[in-house]
């Protein structure tokens, strides 16, 4: 046999080049998928740019971070929003103090103890709680805390509503982090005769801690921007109120919502300034969460 | 997963023998608290709503009125709220789902491996923006840009009921159309993250089998990724729907109040359950009017409960909305 006969196939090739129709479809799909991603980045950049551009002037004014709006007229751009920043932070912190221990214990129950029907119901309820709209959580606290138990409207009531919104986020995240802890660590601890509760508290939770903390920070960022609870559960104040259990207290979302009614240019400036301040707070928490995750994990490894 | 291997509590030396029992009970109590919260939520909303429902002179389910100022003549119903809520949420869902699926396919199959994660974080960041900021952006920045689009649709496709004349003027953009676009942006990250997770779990073998048969990239996705990820797409969409149904302040800022009831056009104005409740927060001093809004809130609670339970069922277990 010569090489020329070998190079000459006796049968027509079975593989055909990809037809034009399929090629076009393939390119269209690639175009559509890439396009949808690009479309999604548009609102993000647009929103951030708008807030930065319109709120920038307010945020760099001298008194913005250190004064309240006490005695400031609607058409006058003066004073600042530190009373609202205080309100936003203190409400979120109280919510964290109440929801973090409860959320972590619930996650420990689900991962380390939970078997059978009751655990299944609990997981289901965590999912349902995660889907409860913030306005419904606020109405529930109103019905229970204010209408039934007779407490006045206060920042503490807001914090209670925020607890309901934070709780499922903390539980789910902590669950994920606890599941990542290798079983070998638990077994080694049991083999040394350490009881289960001590194993959880001294071995499992500390191993998962960076992930748990960063999850809590993200949950805090989520509830800081919640507006529905503050609309229903607390009144607006133009000056500082340090007492969460009593009286009206401003927060950034509430300040934005209140100033929206103000038709003056100064009011609009305050609206965008407060929006930018809120975004800066959220961004700070995101950066802190990323830092905790990376730095603490590296130290451990 | 936690190990099935349990230490025998009684045999240890040292330590508190009660430690395990106490700690275990505490953990159980924390789990029970969560169940109790949901139960209490339903209970207290009902307790507060019932007196108002009894005093209601209109049909709660079919009336479009919501007159609560005169306590002796309460007339309220949820028909109108239900209509605007469903219209805006479903409209948002129709816009968001194809884009979210596209993003998920892009992130799992097209994006360069090193950039896939930062790109995913970029989409997730949309969920970090507070809803009131989306509301501000929606009414002051986006609405004027959408107005010509709305006019075009209204002029050319007005024969179709969705784009027919609404009950508010198109000027200013305080319509379901604008609200729906903003809601779509807000639910995009949830749908994307659930869908992306399922897409990334597509068995390698399925993909390789399709490739070996000479499938193009699109055919691989259509034949392996999409069928495998169907439950995730449905679950993600349901979670997004749940979020859209309950969104409060963005909708409250954007939608303009309307004098007449809506006619299922995206150019309607009005109130959703959530925005109606929030708009009336100042009225919450007397018992019966408040109960009317709590009754509306209970209906919203049931709606989101059903939608979230469906999401769970579709995913065949638990779903995390990220």
C-alpha cells in the first residue's frame, strides 16, 4: 500500500462542520448571556454614581457628621445627621445583641443536635422567617409589643423587629460555617474524653468563628437600611436622643423618608446625603466582613 | 455534617455531668424559639385583626375600598391591594427571571474562571443597596428616563391590556411600570444566586457527554445545565417573587396614589399591601383602623408564606436566598 491511497479516504467524512444555524444560535446565546451580566451591572453603577454625585456635597459639609438637625429650618442647609447615624447604629446593635446568641444556639441545635421531625420543622421555620417581609415583622411587633403589651413606640421596638429579620440570616450562615468544620476535629476531641458541649464551645465554634462573625456583620448591614420597621415603630426626632427605650429617635432611613416631604433644595440635598451616609455605613460593614474572613482565617491556617 | 459518633456522657471523669444536658436543652430552646416566633406572629396578627374584620362593613376579600378614618363605619377590602401587589411583582419577575438565568449561565459557563467569583460578588452587591436608596433612584433618576419608553409602549401597544391607559398620568413615572423595573433590579441577585448555585452543580459527566456528541456550547447548556437546574430556577424565582410581594419603601416612594381602581395595566398607580400599611403608619393610634391594616398585613404574611413554602418544595429541601 502506498501513502497516496492511505491519504485518500474511501468513505466521505462522517463529521460535518457545524452548520450555520447552530453557529448563529451559539453566538446569540453567548451574546445574550454576556449581555445579561452587563445589564445587571448597569443599575449598580448607576445607583452608586447617582448617590455619590448628589450626596457628596452634603457629606463633606463641616457639621454633617457631628451635629443634628435641631433648630434647622427646612429651606436651610445646615446641621448634620449624627442623631440619625446614632439611631441607625444603636438600633442595629441592640438587634445584634439579642439575635446573635439566639441565632448561633439555634444553628448549633440544627447542626450538632437536631435529628428527626422537630429539627425539620425548625429548618422550615427558619426559611419561612427569612421570607417574612419587613413590614409584616414590624406589624407583628406593633401588635405584640405596642398594642397588646402597651409599651410606647421606641427605638427598642424597632430593634425587636430587626431581630426577626436578622435571626434567619444569622442561623443560616452559622449553620453553613459549622458544617464546614471537619468531623475529625470533633472525633479527636471526643477521643480525648471531652464532653460534647465542651467540644462544641471550645473546638467547633472557635474554628468556625471568622465565618460566623463576618456573617453577623453582613446581617447587620442588611438590617441597617430597613425602613419599614422605623416607619411604624418609632417617631422621627430632629435632635439627638440617646435613650432607645424612650421617645422618638431618628435613623438614616427615617430621616430620608421624612425629608422627602420637604420640597426645598436643602431637603433634597439632605436626602441624598443621608443615602450616601447609609451606603458608606453598609460598605464599611462589608469591608469589615471581608477583612475578618480573610485575616482571621489566615492566622488560623 | 455533624458526626453520628456521640461520646458517652456518663463515663467521663472531670467536668460537669450536667453540662451536656444543660447545653443541649439551651440549643433545643433556641430552635423552639424560632418556631414559636412564627406561631406568635400568625396568632397576634389574627388577634388584632379580628375585631376590625367584625366591624368591617365592606367585603374584606372583594372590596376595593380602604376607608378607615370613620371608626363607626369601617369599610375596607384587599381587592385593589392584591391587584397592584400581584401586578407589580409578576411584572418584576417576568423582567428579572430571564436576565437572572442569563447571568447564572454566564457566570458558570462563560466567564473566565478567575473572574467568575468577583463578577458574582458584583451581582450580589445589588442586594446590599438599601431598598430606600433604590426607591430614591427609581423615582428621581430612573422614572424620567423610563417615561418615553412607557409612552411608546402605551401609544403602540395600548390595545393590549397590560399597556392600556392606566389610572394615573404617565408624567413623572409613578406607575407600576417604574416600580416593577426597580423591583426587578432588587430581586435579580436572589434569583441569580440560587440559579447559579444549581447550575454550578451540573454533573461534569453530563456536560462531557454532550460535548463528546459534538454539541456547541449553547447546546451543552440547553441539554445539560438547564434541565439539571430547572428546580433551582423555579425555587429562585419563587424566592424573588416573595421578596417583591413584600417590598415596602421603594414601592411606597415610587407608586403614585390613584383615585380610580386599577385596570390591570402596568401604567396604573395605587398601593400594594406593604406600601398601604407603611403609608398609614401615622394612623396607628386607634385600635380598629390599625386592625384593618393588620388584617392586610396578615394576608401578605400568608401570601409570602405560601410562596416561600413553594420555593422550598421546588428545591426539594432548603433554599438559601443569599
